[in-house]
C-alpha cells in the first residue's frame, strides 16, 4: 500500500494534470450527451457545447495512452487488478442499494442483473474494456518488449490504419471493439514511452493546432447539416485519434514536475468516472439537472461550470471516503493475513 502511494506521489504531474482535465471534459461530454440536447439553430451555447463535448470522447483515448505510457515497462500486480475489480463492484452495488431504498419503483430485474454483474453485462462500457485491457497487459508487454523500434512502429502503423483510418472512411467497421481499440492505444502509448518519435515531439505544436482547427471545422460542418458525416463522436475516428495523441504528447514533452495535491486528486479519477456515469445515476441525474433547459438561458455557462465542478468534487470526496474506510482497511487486512500465512509456511 505504501509503495503504491509513493509511486503515485512521484508521478509526472503534467500527465496527472492532463488526467484531471480529461475527467472534467468527460463530465462535460456526459452533461451534453445524456441530456439529449437537440440542435438549436442560432444558439451559440449549443454550438460551443457541441464542440467541447467531443473532448470527452478524446479523453477516453488519452486515458488509455497514459496507461500504455506508464505500464509498458512494468509488471501488473494482482493487488491492483483486485482493487480495480472491487471498486467497480462496490459502486455498482452501493448505487443499486441506494436506488432500491430511495426509489424502489424504478428498479426492475434487468437493472438488478446489470448492477450485480456490471462487468459481464457491460453496463459500464468503458470499465469493462479497461479491465479486459488491464488483464491483457502482461501479454501485451511481453509482445511489445520483444519488438525492436522498426517492428513496433510497423505494428502501430498497421493498427492505426486498420482500426482508425479505415473505419473513419467506412471500411473494416465490423472488426472494431472498444477492447481492440484500447489495446491499439496501449501499444501507441507504450511506443511513445520506449521510442519517442522525434518528428512528432518536435512538430507536435503545429500538429495540435492543425488537428484542433480541422476538428472544429468538421464539427461545425456536421452541426450545420445536422449529420455526423465525419463520425467525430466515434472514439476511434482518425481525426480524433490524432488530436488525442497531439494533446497527450503536448503534456508529455513539458518539463517534468511533481505536485502531491494534483497526484492525490487524480488517484480518484476512476472513482469519479464510475460514480457519475453509473447507468442508474445518469438516467436520473441529468434529467434532474435539466441542462437542455438551461442551455437556452444567458447564465448557462455559470450553471454548467457549477454542475461539473459540483459533480467532480462530490464524487472525489465519496471516493476518498471509500478508500479510507473500506479499501485501505480491507487491503491492510489482506496483506496482514498474507504475511501471517508466509510466516506459518516458513
């Protein structure tokens, strides 16, 4: 436990700050997506939100790039897999219990099954693919670490062409899955760590500016014709992918520094995700918050920022309480029992 905390506190805070920005942008994305905001002609708030919310999809890519960057040279600990699994189960069960007590009429057998088996039922799409990826990391690392620079670059180019560029122009669509895409991003994040491409690092500022402008132009065009022609909301869209990598590299190439407050906050990023985007929570929360109404008012941005920060802070506090009163005592007990068993066996 102490080793994990030390490692977290010593991480590059550029990347940890990026993760905080990503989780905030994901909340913004969900505030737009789950509120079912219609196209409102002439409403500048709607246009701006339509553009900003795409960052939520890009942020999922960045999370996996960061995972590959950090984990490519490391060994997965059983304790970390167990933590990830138990955290997912805990929030799914506790939210089901809360809804059963507070709003029993809203619960049916299908919702109960999805809550009891959140990973197998894929009720939390991101976390299911992420857990599958996490279980695959020992095998992915085995493969990637036996490849030389040329081979791993060739592999990454193949993966980008097959699972990003081709689907973006409506080819090879049937071969895509979130898990496969996450494995591709993991490989690319690991490559940036092991063999950082000089051209990408040097020209990243220009790539970032170009892809940002291109993304905005495409979004505005789609918005105008009310048709997602370029599929920018797809997580593996090629333009979105390039923008994801550009943003990631922009933070990676900055001078490293460490801030324990930032690193402390980011340790609850997964808990914040699980809490605010639980399928039971989101169908009630966003309806109550009524973003679709407020987007038509002059004080929308005050309301939107307040809502996003409130959700972030509340979920953060809940997750820290879970870590302190449930996770930490549980794993202290597990480690204590394991040490006793080792002594007994000796």
